[in-house]
């Protein structure tokens, strides 16, 4: 049994297809037919780009969901985890040395 090969489209191609489908007088179905793809693919790409743009440019209840903000949050979480490990080590070391002086 052979596996069906999937066509991978560039982001530029996908954005252009969505942009053309959104122009007056065009539909996703007509653009899809021109490009030889399934109309549902254009709807999927539109939904994906909409979600991406919301995360890149919007904030919700004062929380910034941009990529740079997400990167900073991940970096701070890694730093916090490292500091927790160091603190645990120092607590154990302090307890060990305290027991040596008793």
C-alpha cells in the first residue's frame, strides 16, 4: 500500500491564495479551482493566518501574546527553573554544614 504524498506549499503561496480569495469578485472555490487545490485548503490557511496574526499583534486583558513576549516568557521560565535548582542545592549544603557544627 503506498502512502499519499502531500504537496507542501510555501507561506508566500498560501498567503497569496488567501489574499486573492478575499478580493471582491473572487471566492475561495474559484481561486482554489484556478490553483488546482481543494477550496477547504484556502479556508484552513485563512483560519491559520488569522490565528497567527491575533497572537502576533494582539493582547488580551493586558497580556501581550506576541512572539517576542512569548520568547521572553520561555527564557524567564528556564531561568526560574535553574534558580530553583540552585536554591535547593544551597539549602541542602547549608543543612549539611549546619549538621557538621553540632
